[in-house]
C-alpha cells in the first residue's frame, strides 16, 4: 500500500481528530512539526508557544504508544524546513508519500497554504465542534441578522443539554438576569489547578526561553496542563470549586484576583485536549447532582455551545477578509501601553500585567477594559486583532478574530454584535475594585483628573453619531449626551482630544 502522511497541527491534539479517523495506522505516517512560521506569524506569548510545543510532544508520544508511526520535528532539528508545507514536502520525499490527509485548520492562512501544496492534500472537516461549517451556513441562510441567542437554542435542542422533554431546564433558556453581580469582597477559590513542569515541559521551557525570550510575556512560572489527563483534572477542579459561583461573578474584576471563578480551560479546549461536549456534560452533571445552580451551569454551557460555536461559524461564513475589516475606519496605532509601557489607568495596567504574566485575562477584561479602550481610542482593528492573537494562550484566528474584530471592535459593522461594546468608567467601577486605587477619578467627567474612559466614551459616540444614533439600543446614550449643556460637551471633547493627542505622541496616559 502507498504510504500517506497524516498532518496533525498544534491545535489538533485530539485522538479522534478527523485526519486520524481517516488514516491507516499500519501504513500511514503522522507528521507533527514545531516550525518557525507558526511560531512567528505573530509574536506569540512565550507561555503559549511552550504550552503548545509541550502538548504536541506529549501527544506524539501518546500516539506512538498507540501504534502510530510518527515523524516529529523539533524546532531545533537541523533539517527542520521551517514551515508546515516545507515539513510536509520534506517528509513526503523521505517516506515516498504522495498524499496528505489533514484536518481543516482553524485559520484561512493555513487552509490556503495546504490548498496550494504541489502534492494533493485532502482536508477533512474538523468535527470536534458541535456545529459543522455547513450546518452553520444553512442556519444563517435567509436570516437578516445572526444572533447568538437564537443559535444557542438550536444547539441546546441538538445536544439535549439542560433540556427536559423539549423544554429548557428550569423553564428558561437564559438565566443571565441572575448573573453579572459586581466584584465580591472575597473569593473563596484559589484559581485553576497548576501543574509543576515535568521533564518534557522543562526541556520546552529552555528551548522557548532561548528562542522567544524577548517576546512580550513571562515564560515562568509555567503551570498549564499539557496533556489530556491533566486538562481533565483542571476541568474537575473547576467544576467542583468554581462552577457554583461562575454565573454570579462572571463579569466581575478584581485587581488582586486574576481568575475569580473562571474555568481557564480555553487553551485546553482550543488545542484539542478537552472536548466541548465532555466539558458541558461535566457541568450539567454538577447541576443534576445538585452541586451547582442552574444560573451558573446554564451560563457556562452557553459560553461553550453558544458563543464558542457561534464565533467559529461566523469566522468561516464571513471568509478570509474578515480580520482586515474596519467598518469604523479607525487608524490610530496600538498604544505602547499594550506591550507593557507605563499607563496611569489602573484597570488597563492590571489587565495587561496579568496578560504578560499569565497569557490569560478573562472575558470582561478583554472586552470591557483592553478592548473597550482600543475601540474608544480609535485603534486600527487589525493591530488590535494581532495583539489578541499574540498574547493569549487560547488564541487562534477562528475564535480570536470574531471576538476581537467583531464583538470587541465592531469592525465587522455589526455581524457579531448589534451594538459596540463601549462604556465609560462607571461600568468598570461598578464591576471591579480598580478605580479606588487609580490615578484618575472615575467620577470626574472633565478636567485633567477625569477618567480617560469617561472622556473617550462621549468622543466615540459623538464622532460616530451618523452610524449609531438610529440604533435603538444606543438612543438613551445619545439622549444623555444631548441633554448636556454646550460648555460641558465641549470640555469633554477637548479632554478626549487631549488624551488622544497624548496617545498618538506616545506620552503616558
Ligand atoms: P470561562 O469564562 O470559564 O468560559 C468557559 C469557556 O467558554 C471558555 O473556556 C471558552 O471556551 C468559552 N467562551 C467563553 N466566551 C467565549 C467567546 N466569547 N468566544 C468563544 N468562546 C468563549 N476565546 C478564545 O478561546 N480564544 C481567543 O483568542 C479569544 N479572544 C478573545 C478576544 C476578545 C477581544 C474577547 C472579548 C474575547 C475573546 N475570547 C477568546 C473569548 C473569552 O474571553 C475567552 O474564551 C475566555 O476568557 C477564556 O477564559 P476561560 O476559559 O476562563 O473562560
Ligand atoms: C500557534 C502555533 C504555534 C505557536 N506553533 C505551532 C507549530 O510549531 N506547529 C504547529 O503545527 N502548530 C503550531 N501552532 C498552531 C497553528 O498556528 C494553528 O494550527 C493554526 O493557526 C490554525 O489554527
Ligand atoms: Fe480605569 Fe478610569 Fe477606573 Fe482608572 S478611573 S481604573 S482609568 S475606569
């Protein structure tokens, strides 16, 4: 029989991934490669690179112990061709293979590269999701607007999760009105399970320190799970200790607590170490056993079978130009503070410091602190997109781009969200303890000490009035702006111009 190559990418570390299902264990060769092209298409956080390389090495070992023949290339192998296509060609020559089996990558860039290969590459649909690309397309067809909530209900019906005889458990599809409480005084959970580096991880950490040590981000201490057994333990730890409070404090932020009751499982889900259905069943089981309330479990499951599947559907539906969209024509450069330069804004400094140290920030920090600020400051959404793609350990374009370009920057003109996620400092003050220790005054609306979010918020609404004033969900904001007297309005706009000027000159804000 003719030997074929079976490509497994760094975020395809699942034993039942489509290309493996289609392969023949006795004749085919599994190809895995640590390559500079993938490690440098953005300047990834060193923790992200280390997590993937360590997880790839362990997964290759697991496949080998299950009888697969593996051709694994390490980053420092002298023959390393430096790219996925290069490695496939090198291995094809080595094993006289004439065909490649691949699972469709999660990024248009790599899909195109595989399509352009001089040897045939069969790309199989990635079925590690609950909704296929084709299914999403047919759900979207004929709908004027695509809204996650409608899609989510379909996914509940399809999976049967939290369903009781065709009806949603607890009588409602969505329990969000019980969630979103402000930051608690104390958090009775110590955060995600941490895994001390073993020998494999230690080797990878040395490699990453030597090759990517100057990238933004602290490599050590490194405590991610790097195989499925560990990832499952991390999931169990979350379900037992944090899930019961997940809903209540999902949107809260605390300067002294980086994880609150979040699961921190996105790196594992996205790399294939955990399966989305397995995760949701574990959460549902906690509700059935009476150890976690419905508002928490429903909220958590919605993030996974709702948002996660929805944004993936959007990414593939909208096509390769999506990350380049710029509906609001924003052109400012990403301020240096995103790469750790000084800022007096405590909320932003705190989110970025933890991003540097953990390669993690939770959803509201990403959306309402760093994302909100970039949007208010009119930053080019492509620069924002590249930043998010680089700095988070869970970031791959299929999930990152719709969240950043769409949900956070409104650069898709309203495909993902019906209105831009902008807020003044009041929202951040309500949901966090950041403002108390900040150099700015969150209550001040004008003047040198005014919180920059307060100034830029009105500037944003003012400069985009033509686009947003007809949006019913924003009418109240414009009414409030219009009620202000002229003097106050011009003081706000001047203050905002002052902040924008400082940002553009690279001065501290
Ligand atoms: P939890 O709060 O515990 O939620 C549970 C799970 O739900 C997550 O692990 C994740 O798999 C899923 N989930 C929750 N919200 C979303 C969402 N909006 N989209 C997709 N899945 C979701 N998520 C990524 O996985 N990769 C990214 O690159 C990414 N980039 C983002 C960029 C921006 C600007 C924003 C606003 C959000 C982004 N998200 C991204 C979504 C979300 O912030 C992360 O999934 C979440 O913070 C991961 O932390 P967690 O595992 O503790 O999540
Ligand atoms: C993110 C990443 C990195 C840093 N390195 C590798 C690598 O060396 N080899 C590999 O196969 N995959 C890597 N990845 C993940 C890919 O970039 C990812 O598969 C694509 O972006 C598609 O989601
Ligand atoms: Fe952030 Fe403004 Fe609060 Fe400071 S005052 S922490 S800048 S919201």
